[in-house]
C-alpha cells in the first residue's frame, strides 16, 4: 500500500469501497464521519455524534420511529420508541406518548371520549363512578369525592338529610314528614316517652322527663289513684275506687296475711298458725297443705272425698312422714314400699333396719348363714351364703381350676383332680405320661419352654432346639440351643467363638475381624489356621515363612517389618525399582525401564520423556511431528485455550494462561482479546452479559439484574408484565393489577375489564347493586327487593306491611298504629300494663321482697298489675314508711311522726289547709291531694 494508506480495496488503480475499507483507503469504522454503504451504513455523523438517542445510531443506521431507539436530536425528536406497531401501548406509531383526550384508549386508561367534560360517562379517561368528585348528569345527584355515608352525600351519591324518607347515618328513622305526633319526630328520632312530643294513641302526656310524681309518669301516663297506672305512693291501682277487690280505694293492697279476714278468706292469722294456713284457709290434715306450725311433715290431700293420708302410705294419717322402724308398714308408697316394719332397731331379727325381709344376698348375716356378701354369685368366696370349699361343686374364681366336673379347654375335655386342679400339663402335678410338670397359674395357659420342662411336660435337653435357661448357673443351663451348629450356637449349646476348639462351619467370627465362616479351630500361627479361624494363604493378612511379604493389619510387611518407601507387595512378592526386573506392580506405576540412571531411565524406573523425540511419552499428549500444528502445541500438549501457549495455527489470538474456561485480564477464555459485551467476564470486569447487556427484563419479569454498558457492575432493570397498566408484547390490554379481571364497583350494572392474563377485554357483571336481591349493608342498604322486617319490629305496636323502596331502604308508610284496647300488648292510656308488657316494673318496685309481677287480662280491672304471685306483701302504708303513699306529699318522714313533725293528708280526708301538708300547700288540680 502507498505511504499513508490504512487499507486499499482496489486492484486496478481505481478506488474501491469494501465493507472494511473506505473508498479513501482508510479503515472503515462507524464514527469516522464517512458513510460506507458497502458495510451497511446509512449515516455517520463522526466521532461522538452517533448514538441511540441521536439521528444516527451507534451502528450508523438512521434512527427511525419503531426501531426501539428514542431519537432526541433535532429535527426528528421522538417522545418514545417502543419498537412495535401497537398504537395503544402507551407509545403511538408516531413515537408520541399516550395522552388523555386523544380518543384512543391507551394503556392505563379505562376510556377516552376525546373531551374534558366531567359530567359524562368518561372523566379524565376513567369510567365515571360515585366518589370521583364529578356529578354525572342524569345519574348522580351529588358527588363529594368519596363513598362515605354520613357526610351529606351518601355512598350511592344521593343527598343525605332528615326528611328525605331515606335512613341516613345517624338517623333512627325518616318518615319524610315534620309531624311530631307519630312514631318519628323532629331530628329523625324514634318517638319515646320523655321527648316532649305526645304520640297519638300511645301517650297520654309527655313532660320531657321520666320522673314519676310530677303529674306525668315515666311511662307517659297521667298520675293519680284510680287511673289504672301505678304512680308514686301507690301500692296498687286497679282503675277504680272500690275496696274488696284486692286493691283498696286508697290504692293499697288487700291481701291474705294482713290479720283481717276478708275477700273470701276462712281465717287470717297474720301468717301461718296451728289452726290457720298461710293462705288464710283453716288447717286440716288432708287439705294438701303442709302446716309446719301444727307439726305436719306432709299432706297428700283428699281426692273424691277420701283422705289420702294413711298409715300404710308415704304420708301417715297424722300427716307425719312414714319412715322405717316407726311400726307402720308402708305398702302403698309410691315413694317407698316396705316389706316389713317391726318398729325396732334390731337389724338381724328377720326385718332389717331398712324394712326388708331376711334373704341370702341382702348383705346381712341372717340365721343359718355362714356368710352374706350382698350378692348371689357362686364363683366367689361366699356361695349361697356358705363359705366356698373344694368339692362344693362350684368353681371359686382365681382359687380353683375346677370342682368335680370335667373342664373343656380349646374343645378338649380335662378331668378334675381332687385338689380342684385340671389334670393337664402345667398344673404342677406329674400326671401319667408326663416326665415333668411346672405349675402355670392361669387355667388355659400353656407351660413355657426354657425352664427345664417344655410345653409338652417333657424334660428339656441340649439339642432339642429349645434354650433351657433355668436355673441360671445350673448344670442344665444352656446359653443357646439350635439343635446343632448354627450362626449363633454351637452343637454343645454354647455361644460360638474363634478359639473355642469347636469348628462351626455356620459361624462367622466377627469379634476377631472375620468375615467368613470358620474353617478350622483353634488358631495356630504358621500352623495352617490363622487368628480368624480360616486356613492360611497369601493375602490373608498373615506373613508366612514361604512369603516375601503380605499385608498385615493393612500395612505391606516383610520379615523385617513394614516395607521401605517405594516398595510394594504384589502376590506376596516384594516389588521395587532397582531390583533389575521390569515389573508392572511398581508403586510409581508400571516400570518401563531398569535399572534407574540419569539418562533415559529415572529414579522410578520410567523412561524420561523428550518433546520432539517422535514418541508420545511421559506427560506428553502429542508430538508435533506426528500431528498437525493446529492440534499440538510446541510443548507436546494438545491445543487448549488457557494453557498459556498461543497457537496461531489453531486461530488463537491470545491465551489467558489461566486454565480452560477462565477469562484473563486482557484475553477471554476463547483466546480472543477482551471486549466488554462479548459475554466473557474478564478479571478486570465485574460482569459481562454479552448480547443481553443492559437490556430490559424479559416479559413477565418485573425486575431483573443485568450488567451495565461498561461491565463495571450490575444494574436493576424493569420489564413489562401483565398488570403494569401498559399494553406491551402479546398483550391485548392491560388496566393494571388492581383492575384486571376484577368485578365492577358497587352500583355499576356492567363494566369492561381486561382479563387477568391480558389476553383481551371482557364484560364483567357488578358484584353488588341495589336491586340484586342481596342486602349490601356495607353500602347502606337496609333491604333489597323483599324484606323480612315487620311493622311491629320497626315501630312497636304497629301493624301493616314494610316495603323496600328504590334506594333499598325500609318504607314504613304502610304501618298503622293499633287501636287502643286491653290485650293488644301495648300499654295505652288508662292501662298500667298489657299482657307481658309491664313497663319495666317488678314486685320489688311495690315493696314486695320478690315473686313474679303479672298483668290482669281484659275485663273488669283488666290491664292493671296483678300482685298475687308477689311474695311478702308490704305493710299498711304510713307516713313514716319511707314510701311516698297516696295522699302524701313528695316528702316521707321515714321516722317517728311526733319526733319529726311529719304531717300529711289523711287517707280519705280532704286537704283543708296548707298545714295539713308537709309541702305547706294543698293541691290545686285535685282536692284533698298535697302538692
């Protein structure tokens, strides 16, 4: 080449461009500012001006939209470049980024209607929903940006507030009106006594409190004796002013126990007396009432005129309990029936103290009985109340095996011996045909072998295959018995061992290191039998006089001890280099020469190799003169990249010399010069991923670690995946992991969702909405379609039908209050109670100590308190009983009248002056009543 040329592709004197040489005879390099079309270059902006973010890429190709390289250089500036033709994956085919309002549903968008209107179905490229802070025209009435109830706009985007006929958070009811005399009053609260509003048909008054004694009771009833309501100071109130019906005209109780015979009472002793029962009836034995004061213990009553108390029954004629030893035989019961009753405490006179007759098995030792164990079992120590004995015909359990009669055992009959033992092997008696017999305690059990007498009652002996281990140390004791020689027993019934003088061909003497059965015994060194009881031979671990050596205890040994270094024992002959014989068993390997010298035979009797001697020997793997230069290095070793020898015939450009498959500092393990990005990690590189260098993660992998572009370290990169909100690769759609494959939000009938695997869109039904026939309490629904709620539950006492409105809330407009009547379970005007409704009162509220308060049924005096089941009625009302009685002011002295100066309006009298009342003032609204 002429001076100054770097290359020259021409041969005719005419400049020629090649893939490696420019037309100006300079070496072609991308970045030299020269476009070499032969090498495939489309552009070249010169050194430092080519790159993936410029008009001309680092490969000297034009940067175009769709090549995956973002051009940031004027004039062809790109916003993005994802290298595909998908127009909806976030980067358009014009290399522009996705934007809301371009009428294209881009990745991450739910919709795109090409406008910024916030009242239609698409708001900011998201499907309009309740809670997006945009009021959708014709669908929502409000939208405060959340789905929280109780803040003025409900979770269904409806205005909240009392009077909208919808039960909003914080409301107890909402009937859509401002009427305060129905069940729902101002503030959407359920009407209750004490709210200052008089509820029509339910309350007579409402003074805004629940205090009794102020004219309007705690149940919103007008107070006063005879009004049918129990007001403060009243013990009762039956709605009339008549006495003799249980409640007097002054609203005090009339009851049995007050010491006065009235209201149909036969007597009244102010409690139980010997002549008068506690219920104010005359005491008679037979009246079915136990009068303890008269000494009665029981009373069975009288049936059809016949007194049931009798001396032969549970309750005697004198109303005393019939007990054993009282001399009265109880034959009727029914609680207990006596077989006898002799009226004494003698337990053994034929009639026991439990009034039973003498009998065997009653647990008592009656006349002519030897014993009585309270049973009739004939297999214990007491048989038919006689002491058990051998010969009585009964087999005594755990004592006798038999008694007189033969016994069947496993289908075989056995006779019974006079000692009540079964005639059998194991009964402890040597019966005819037996050589011996050892006692076996359990009948039916068989004698055990090994105690000198076997299971057939035959004396045991050595060789019968039964180990006689009894007695220990005795002359007949056997260590084992296998009926001859075996692996674990000699034929003389002793445990075998090498050296016992008995050759056991089945025994392996492991204890002395043996692994094979005995051939001889006892051992005799150099006498034919070794210490393992095997015949002596070469290799048996014993050095014999006829052997040069043998491996003794794992060590090659001759007559002088362990063999010297370099010597070995081969077939009991001592082998070593220098003995004048070329032997294959030399410790250094098969000998190739003898004797050793310094020329061609080394100290281990191996021929000294020489590279180039046309012989492949020693450590040589080849000879250059016998192989091609491309397969054999100059050191007579096969060509191997990494051996430090550069063989140009094998196309090696360098050799790292660090062993095969190991990169060096400047040379790769393929014997080519080091280059970042070639896939080989060199010593001065932290990493090298080759073609995958600094590339995005594969699809489906959210993050991955890759080597950076300078091979100086790892970087964490991201990759596309289904659920990242960007439609990439083979994905048809991607709305993000929170929306892909999910159901529609509450209230939306249908919605479009991307499938969970991003393979396409699907129309999803809503999970819940008003009208799906399922009550969604989390979204404020009280009902949906039909409802199980009743008028009486939502508005106690009302009847009718509860319906479910269009907003899934209860509609109680069909509920009507009941007509006022006693017996409808609603306490109405003039009633103290109704059915089970007692307004919270109990017996103790009226001075009783306990019991059950009831309500009188409809009729005369109906719906007033019934105190018949209350216990311990209160004493007559007084000014000093600490109870505000009828006619008293709100003050009760609770002490002595003379001491405390307590004054009140006397019962039945009219308050004439203020001095008649503690309050100092007579009532204005009711004559004769103190304020």
